[in-house]
C-alpha cells in the first residue's frame, strides 16, 4: 500500500514538473537540480554517519545556507543594478 502511494505521489510530482517545464522552464530546471542534489545528498549523509552523531548546527545549516545565498544575490543585484 505504501509503495503504491509513493508511486502516485512521484507521478503527481512528475506531472507538476512537466507543467512547470511548459510554463516556466527555469523553475523546472531549478527543481530538477534540487531533486538531483537531494538524491545525491541523502545517501551520502546516511553513509557518513546518519543521525547518530549529528552536530548541534546540523539542523540549522539549510536555513543558514539559504540566508547566505539570498544575501549574496541581494548584493549582486545591488551592485549590478547601479547604472
């Protein structure tokens, strides 16, 4: 039962991705890159120790990376926008 639900969920996500590919290809490419990085990162994280020895900063790391990325993009837009 769980396998069929996961298959339906994956099929639904794939159909939404196809819709995005038709409407906004840049978003679809970003989604594909994120799925690929997740597919590589999860087995790698499990192989490196899983959650037995998770550092205290581990759960906050994705939020920090997003904040740093947005700050960097903001700086680039600020400097490139001055014409």
